[in-house]
C-alpha cells in the first residue's frame, strides 16, 4: 500500500499530504514541470480564482450568471480558446463553451465544470460568501485571515479560500486553465484537442442542459467527457468516478387552521400541522435511512461484480469521519459509507413551522413545510419516484395540490398538502472497463504518484445521464477539491493543496491522453 | 334559549350581536347608563387604549415594561387610585397595583389583568404590532384602515383595533377604568372597594408572581379576584370560567454532523437530525392529540358531576369553527372542543432546521429544533411533566443536556438532545358553587342581558394556581375580548363591540357585588 492509504485521521492526513507533495512516490517529468510552474505563480493563480469567486452566481439570477459568463469568456480567450455561449433561450443561464485545437491531435478531451453555485443565504458565514477570503485553515478556533498581498514566499498549502463555489465548482475551471498555462510555459503541448463545457445552472437542476446538448451534438463531440465536479476521497486520496446518483427535490407544505390559534383555547382539537408533518416524515423514512415508501427500491439496478470489487477496494473512512464530524452513531447500523451511497436516499434538508426559541408563541401554526432531496440510483427516474411518493401520500389520506389552497379545499379534505417537485435527473454508471476509462485511471494515478480511489458511482449528483443519453460518450469524473469543503453549506472553502494537485492532474490528462489512446 | 344561543356561523353571529347591542333581552338601569356614557365617549376610549398599545411590552425587555408601568400608573392616578409598583427585585418586570376605597363598602373586588404581551416578531403583520391601527373588520380581503380622527358619529362596533396585546391583555384594563368613569359620570358608585393587580410578565411564565404575592398578602386581600384575561366564548356569548389549564414550555434541539454535509456524499450515513426530530415528535404525540409519553395522564383529576353538567350546557361551536378556520378534520375523532380542553395537551408551536423553499441547500442539517407547549390539568404539575418527558426521551436513547454540546459529548452518545424548560405553573379549578361564584355569574348575566357560558376550566393558561395557593381566595375569570383575536399570533386585534360589552360587564360587577354579597 502506498503512503496515501495509511492515514485516516484528520491530523495525520494533513501530515501525509504535505509529505506527499514534497516526496512523490513515483517521479514524473510532466508533473514536476507543472509543479515548478505553479510554485512560481501561486499568488497569480489564487488571484485569478478570487476574481471569479467575487461574482455572485446563484442560477435563479440570470443577470449574475451572465456576468460570470462574460468573465469566463475573457479567461478562456486569453488562452486562445474559441469561445461560444450556448443557451436554450433568452433569460436562461447559458453554458460557456471553449475549444482549443491542437495541431496533430486526433483525440479530443472535453472538460466539464459548472460555474453556478448553491444559494448562499444561510446564516453563519464568517464573511460575505461572494467576497473571497484566504484563511489559515478549516473553520474552527484560531482561524486567521491571511492578507494575500503581504505574503512573501510560498503559500501554506493548508490555507483555504472561503467563498461560495470556492470548491463547488469554480476552482476546477482555474485548475484546467492553469494546467494549460503550465504545460505551455514548460514547452509541453496537450496531446489532445481541449474542449471546455462550463454549465450555468447545475445547482438548480440543469433544466436547460438537455436542450443545449441536443442542439450542439456535433460541436460537443469528444472521445471522453471528464466531469470536474465533486470532492476527492475523504482520505484525501485522488479519486475518479464512473457514475453519479440522480436527484429530485420536493417541497411539501401541510396546513392547519387558516389563522394562528391560541394553543390553550383550540389545541387538542384544531389539527397541528407541525405534528402531522412529523408523522408524515417518520412514515416516509426511518432513522437508519431506509425509505418506507412502498416499491421505492423496485427499480434499483444491482451492482456488477467489478463495481462491488471497486467499492471493496476503497479505503475505510468511517472512523475518521465519525471523529471529524462528531458523530455518536451512523445510519445503516454500521454499514460502510461507500455501500450506503450505492443506495437511494431521502434527505430532509429543512423544516419550517412558525417560530422556535425566543420567538415562539403559544399558538397552533397555520402550516408546516419540509424540504427534501431524493438521491436516485440506476434505474430509478425522477418521474417514477414522484409517482411513488405521491401514491404513498394519497394512500395515507393526503389530498395533494400544487398551488396554495383556498378555504373550500382545506375544508373539503381531512388532510391537504401542497407539493412541488424539481425532477432533476436520473443516475448513471459508466462501464469501468473501457480503454478510455483505463487511460484516465492511469494518468490520474501518475499525477497522484500512487494508487487512487475508483468509485463506480459518486454519492453526489452530476447530470451524467443527461449527457450520456444525448451524446453517447464515455464520461468519467475527475474531481480535485477537498472533501471537507462545506460544499452547499455555510463557509464553503477550498484547500490550496487541492488546487495545486488539481492543476497537476489536469495537466497529465491533457499531456497524456492523446498518446495513450493513439494520437 | 336567548337570542345568543342560536347563531353559530360567523356571518349570523355578527348580525345577532349587533341586534343584541340595540335590543337587550332584559332591561337594566346600570347597563343603560354605562352604555350611554360609552356612546358619548367612544373616540376618547379608543384613544386611551391606542396610547397604551403603542408601548412595546415583551416582558424580556424590562425597560419597555417599565415604560408601560409608568403609563398605567398615570392612568390609574387620574381615577384616584392609590398606586404602588410591586416588584420581586431590580431588573424584573413589576406588577402595577392600584386601590380605590369606597366609603361604606365592606367587600373588596380585585381585578387582575396583565400588561405584557407575547413576542411579536413573526412575519405577516399587516403593520407594526406596536403602532395600533383601526381597521374595518377581521383580517381578510377588502380590509380597510380607518382614520379615527376623521370619523364622525358612532364607531362601527365591527371595526377592530390591530396591535400586539389589543386583546391579550391591555383592553380589559381600559374597560375596567372606563367602567369606573361611566359609573361616576352617571352618579353611580361601586358597592365594593376596587383593587387592580396588573401583572407585567404573564406571557413569559409569571416567574416572579409568587414572590410578589407572598410579600403582599395583606395588601392583596379581597373577597374575590376576577381574572380579566382570555376570550369570550366562540359563539360570542359572554363567558366566565372557574379554572384554567397550567402550562409548561419546552425547547428541544437535536444534533447531526458538526458542519452541514453534502447530502449526496454523506446522506444515508451521517444521521439526519430533522428526521430524528420528526420521529421524536411522532413518538410523543399522535395525530389525534393523544400524548404517548408513558404515565402522562396518571395525575389527571376527574371532573365533578357539576363540572360535567356545566360543560354539557356549553353551546356547540364545532361546526362554526370548522368553517371559520377552514378545517377538514379535527383532532380527537369528532370529540367536542370543550371536552378536549379538559384534557392535557401537547402543542408543537414551531419547527426549525436549516432552510426550506428557495433557500434550501442539498445538505444534511447540523441541528433541528422543536418548540412545544404543554397544557396541564389538575393535578399535574410542571415538574412532574418535565420528569415524565425526560424519562421518556432517555428511554428512547436520548442523552439530554442543557447547554450546547461539545464534540466529545456528541461523539460519546448515539443521540444527543439539548432541552430547555419553562416550568410555568399548574392548572386550577375553583368551586363553582360558592356564593361569590354565583354572584359573579348573576351580574355578568345581567350585563349580557341573557344566559352566559360557565366554563369549569378555560383551555388557555392563567396563573390561577399561583394566586390560589398563596392567597387562598376565590378566583373567577371574566374575559371580554373576541375569540377570533389572533391572540399570540400575527395581526392580533380587538373588536370594538367586545370592548363596549366589557365596559358594561365590569361596571355591573363594581356596582352590584357589594350589594349581592351583603355590603
């Protein structure tokens, strides 16, 4: 086993990674040159990322997205890319497409990343999520702000950039472009034509992605698409993935009395919507993660033997994570995290009814709301999941509506729930044994200087099925960001060492793929 | 049956009440004179109430409470009351006590009201809760603001004053003082000495009330205490009550991972606190109001035959309320509201975990919180309820703490919950057959001009047990405000007709109690 498989604890890992950066197990000329370039341009690289992170990028605000697209266009054109904006129509978030032809290259590699981000309105951010700040480490005591301009000498690779999308998913864009800069500065050339597809609404469910892909199948042709999204393995080992779970979101609101009622004078008689919601949630999912909706697991495609073997080879992470996250138990009665991620999941992402704490009044709330995301696996589809959930709710006596109810509707049915879906996309798993799959694995391993993790399917969601259904192209995920990046939460951050590693990984792929696949 | 028992529907009720004001079933000289006084001073009476409502009065802000006490002192002194501020110590909300000796009176009547209010931070108020606004009716379409100064002629009795504490519980104070003004202006005198006890922290659990009462037992002696708090009967009939349920509040927070986690990469494995909270709530209470905590009903004292008879005489309100509130079902499988209010209750007053709707992120929340109020009946005590709830939670595997947990605590126990109680006070029921009980019933009936509702115990909570345990005095509730006042919720309001009726009720009691009890 290499040095990377030994350490599971947070503190130990930091030491291991630092050592690894200085003493790679396997020497490699491409990586060494790229590393030297990076070491000479660290502040410049961070500065370019900061400039991108300073642009608010929640995809529901298309004007913000357009500003990001303009900024990205300029970044790509500086490197000689031919850039186009691909859109499904006016007022929709565009994808930014860039193409760089390499003389003599027979193969084409497409890099995918997304430049939109999750909403950042949660309380608890250390600073404005769209004003990137360099800090001395992960969130916690003794965390210090770093003034980049006043730093002399190399940046501490454990420092982190705090901002929405620092990890998910703007830093891979900067890593790809810096990889190209580093190759060129070192007198090396990509062995493949390089294409970039930068999506603008991934975090909002990729509503227009299918349209964009269908309209541009020729333009977007490639020997492989590399998905530069998601985190590295929690052990901090580099990881590639051949699939990703699908996702569907559901907002459910249940109703009590038309106006808030004094709980003393009407409680025990007027139905309490917060109690009804609690029962509804408890009936849908147990405390071990098992979804109790009849037939929910019917469409789950079993894992192949190769997939099971790959999962078995993934290093155990559970003890380290339990420590890091302060977990006194895990769901699934002790099952491994990786095994759990191969199953569909129901996550309650938010609850809301009236007020709690100091603001709570002794009243029966008028409504209670739950926000849920479902993670899907092959061969579930969002539509089938919707149908099963709604059939279940109806069987439990709920009258389902899609708009705010009027009084007559509320009176006509014992239980009324308003339901809103975002039927995002299905799951996908790519064949791990294709030549292109093996070439990517080899090159990422070369960049990492040791064994990497190969996941048949990522727990998170990337719209792989949307691409593969339309483009019929092999897709492999090559993520670079730290696993503890608070992606989707407050204080999202990127560890600098992960950005440095990412530059080397993408440079190896650009330099080597054409050669390995037959230039 | 009188005119007041026939109408149950909202629209019909409004007609009935208006007619009743003009054509009382039983003539009465005291009431007629008081009514004439009120009719001549309507804008002045509303103006005095508006001035009091303009003072923010959440009892956690003692400086606000002191400003209210100053204002009330001036109002009482204008009427010749000897006023004292009764306090449990510096920095605590004081009670305002006023005493008016009547020459020749042998009996003393104490009026209780509270001048603090529920927090008003909820979203959805039509206007600032501490800037009273007169409007054309209850909340709903076509509601109009009324400019009091520009009104000529009598005020429409269906107009309402919107403000926090408009109903709960500042308007009774103005009704009592106006009753006294009206008697004097009519050449009538109270037949009893009149005392006022105005509490300053009822909505925060009356923490210091016991101390104030114990230190002032001689000062606060009276033949009866009248509690001027709570609403009239939902049929709009006048109602008196001989008891009130007790109350205890609980805030419970359960914990997930230390930081928000991407639901795709960690869901199904890292425990979801919102799901755990849903199960916990569902295990504590069913959807029919039944509390599932073992032994919870052990201390419930059965109703007497007289109490059961009084309840049976209370008019049915269910069909009208179900219509008014838009209820498609009720808890308790069709049981009557009044019967349900004789049982203890668990009300979920709020839920909170991460975000819902547009702000929801696909993450596992770090915590989930529920806010609960328990309504107690004799002979339950807040302490016994706390013990039973905590024993239940521990039996379900929860490790209970009272401060925010550290990482070591979270790791040491499979389930950790932070619990905070407000052990307010127990329930009470006064003997309905005492002479003073019968006298109050007779006089309120006289003011109402027809039969009234006599409730053995109000569903809401008033600290009757605190008074009766210390002062050993008969206590009877004489509420005046409209039942549909949004008490404790947004857009709390007072219907003017209820203020007018309240003035007449309190005037009858002041004028008649001494005579009826043997002056």
